């Protein structure tokens, strides 16, 4: 998982590459580097560490150039080091390449190239690409990249330049994303849209097996056979200002506070308070097709998987459709059984998650339809699905997902209501009540966020603790999983989420005064059951923090601390219960001095297996 940036145009190239890498740093931050062409010579600068280390190096010894490429790395092959940082050169030093992905046959290629006299300097699979292109080069970088791509196995997105074919950047992909930004007499290539938005809102997304040849006069697109490709130019609607921190200490905190607006935006234009109807004509799946769906299969990873688990309760309660939820990384290797009556729902905030994309492709021929829920317009998963339900969360920079989770919950609720209405399994009164309540949810989320200082003070008391248990039941069991995941991701504190009814089947053995429990206890149909589970913990000297309704007079008698939230329809409580858990994790991580936005060993979107 890495970030690629390239620029060809009249502006000074080094500042553009550095700013682009800053916007891509969430994709990888163990090393970084750039390569620029200046008066017929390639100059490179590579460092171990984050982008600020690269900036410091450039301040001490500046580089100048007319065009160039850059890279921020999350190591797969080879330890993080200056030597293993990109860009990588060929033997001549006249050609450099940056790469995102994994070359599965790199050892065989490396051995063959060594026998032919090529000298390798790094432990990476990427260096093989540079030497392979060198071997194929006959004056045209475009042809050399095309010939090299034919021998590569695995996933790769690359940007390549050579002084032997001046004023040219060649980009190609199979797997990880690449987007080409088309500005006014300037062209950019990037792993995602964020670095492009400051220069243009017009972009073309490369498909697998496609390449872009970028020159000062513009860009041309080809497939790997050399056939010209006509690309659709997308107009991006994200505002670059949305990416800035806006006074928040971290992007993650900003994105937690953006959630009420994200829910509003994802609802916008899709619900009618007059009729109680949900309209999702935009998704591209017909009502007759959806009416005949007899089963749903949700496939996702990480936080999106937890959203899918909540969606299971939405779909089964409102549409009366049985639902299975699967980890994409496991599902893709199963001898799975689905049929033409199954609706497959793939969830991915980036739309590029490798395991989810592979599972999608495996399902397409066997099911009624594949519906993507994603935040990324024109992403691979969006393009390859039969239908798309977009969330409207805007760019999420923090590696730990927050606002995209609640956006996905909103999309899943809309889908459940829509499917229930199409199938005739939900009456108008129920639909209207839920839609009316959803209109109130953003304001209720704002009330939870207004208590952030109290949650920060509470977190201060638990900064030194090393273990936590999270528990919930019914629709809030997945929220317990998500709360524990957030704490693990950003604070590196061990935490486990459990269905509360399973506590007595093993986890309760861990309970003591050093193992706090965060219980999610809204007043719903399992409320009394949860109180019983809490009593079992208290009887064993356990300390319990409870997320509960602010008007619940009973809960303070059973727990040590109450984190209050507004009361809400039981099915919709995950929108509110998750917010204090996000804040609790954030404040513990921040007080422990962790890198909240870029936690160690993690990348925002996992585009390689």
C-alpha cells in the first residue's frame, strides 16, 4: 500500500510533488522520495520516515526540475529504509519508477535479470520493474513499459520516467488505483483524487490493463496491447477545503465532528417526509430485480464489515430478507454457494479494497446483482458493480474510519427501507416513523459531540490501562466491535468486543479491577438482558462504563460511569452509541502521544492482498 504522485506542467515541480505526497501520506509513511528531471538528468531524494523528513532533506539540499514523480511507502517487500524507498533506478540511472502493489513473480524475474547482468541494490520487488523496463527499452518508454507489464504477475500501479525518452511520464495499472488529473496545460497522476483537487476537478480513472502517456502537450490513453482508449472525463465535486483540518488538532477529530453533516448529506434527496418513501433510483438496479431478491450477502473488511453487521439487522428487520455478512479476505477463498436470487452488497469506503474487489468479481456471475456501497466515485468497485449507492462523506484522511462508518450505516438503512417498500414488507406508518426519526439523528449526534470535553476528561482516567472489553447486544453488538477496533487502531491498547450474552462463555474470566468494560446499554428489547450481564461483571469486581440514554434513571445504579446519549428509536441507536466510543478512543490515543491520523503499520485503503 503506497501513494504515487506525478506532475507534468509549467509550475515548479518539487513543491507540487511534496504537497501531493502530504495528501497521500495516509496511504503509507515509512519512507518517501521524489525524482525530477533537470536539464536531461534525473535527480532523486529518498528518506526513511515521513514526508517532513523528506522536506528537511530538500531544505538542506534543494532539487530543481521540470517534471517528476514521487512516492510515499508502506513496506511490503523490504524493510523501511532509505535504500528501499522509492523511486527506484535501473542499472543506467537514467530511468526511475514508483510502484504501488505486489509483484508476485519478482523473485523469478530478479534471478533471470541477475543472470543477464543486472545489478540490484534493494530488497524490494519494485526494483525488478525498473530493470525489466530497462531491458525492454528501445527508445520508447511507452513501448518498454507495455512490454514489461506483459511479464509482471500480481498487482501494480506504476509511474515511470526516463531521460532517454524526455518530457514523458508513463503510468500503468493492474489492481491498485491510478487517476489522471487534466488541468490547464498541466497533467497530474496520483493514487487518488486528493492531490489533484488543488489543480483541477477533471480526472480520468485508469482501468486495469490501461496506461497513460503524459507529455507537455497533454495525455493519451492506451491499453496494454497499444490500442488507443477513449476515457470518460469525470468532474470531481469534492472541495479541496474539505481536506484541511479546520482548526482541529487531528483529521480524525475533525471527521468525528463532521458526522452529523455526513448523515444529512447521505440522506439528501433520497427520502420523502410527505410519502414516507425512500427513492434510490440512482443505484441502477431495477425495482423488479430487487423485488425478487430472496437473500442478501454483505462482503466487507474492517470498519466496513462492522457497518455490514449493523446493516444485517436493518435488512432483516425492515425488508425481511435473510442476510449473511462475510469478511472479504475469507470469503474469496471459500467454495461459496450463492444463486440468482442473492443480492451481493460490497462495502468499501475507498472502493479499491483488494479483497473486497476480488470477492465482488467472484460473485458477479452467480448472483442477481452486486451493489456497491462506497464513498469513492468511479472507484474500481463502483465501476465493476451492477449498481452503486454512494455515501456522501467527502474525503476521509484519518486512517481510522469514523465518518465513513456512519455514512455507510445511513446508506444501509436507506437500502433496507427501500427494499422493504419494494417487497411490500414494511408498512407506510413504520417507514414514516423511521424516516422522521432519521431526520432527527444528526441533531442528536451533535448533542453527543457537545459532550466531548466530558468524554476527554473520562478518557484521562484510563490512559494507563492496557486492556478493555466492549460489549453490546442486538444491533449494538457490531458497535462494540467497532469501538474496540478504534481503540486498538489508534492507541495500540488491547481491546476486544463481544456480544454481551457470550461473556459468561469465556471472556468473563478476564474480569478484574484492571479490565474495564464499556457496555452499550440503550433502552431496547435486550436492555434487561444487558443489565443482567453487567451485574455478572460487577459481582467480579469489574469496572463498567455504560453508553446509555440520558433519561435512563435506572442505569446509574448498575454501573460506575454513564456516558449519556439522547434517546432514539432502538434500531437507530448505533448512529449515537458509536460516537462516544470514537471520541473515547481518540482522546486516549492523543493523551498517549500516539500518531492518531497515521497509526503505525496501517494504511487507509488496502489495495494489495
